[in-house]
């Protein structure tokens, strides 16, 4: 049970990362679609909150990212700015570290 549970979490996190690193053609949907729909996935959550177990503080720009999310990307360019903040905050790398930790369990 534990093996499947943690491997499933690792797989889901890796899938979450695709929303930020894949192409629209590969994914069958535009980059950032999960975020646009209000689905906060591992790269976003780890940028916003960090992760104490992994020794991660919130990413630089976390407060601005939170504001963009709270207002649901209402202004033109908000989603694009959020994607930049996640990229600059190392959201993908943070998520991969968490996925690796889950897979190791």
C-alpha cells in the first residue's frame, strides 16, 4: 500500500510539472491551463509556501504570485506574470525534489 501511495504521489507531481514545461502540442492543452483554471499544483504550492521538510522557504515573488491567484488573473498579462514567477521561483525544480522524496519513500 505505502509503495503504491508514494509512487502515485510522485507520479502526480511529475504530471503537475508538465503544465509548466511541456508544450501545448504535447499536452493537448495550453501551458498553464491548470493554473488558469484555479488548480494549484505542486510547483505553485511549493513556490507559495515552500516546504519545511525539504528546507525550502517560499520563493521570491510568492506574495505577488498569491495576489495574482487571489484575483484569478483578472488583468491582462496576469497569468503570464504568474508563470514567470513560478519559473523564476524554481517551481519545477522544487516539485521534482518533492517527487523524488515521495518516490524514495
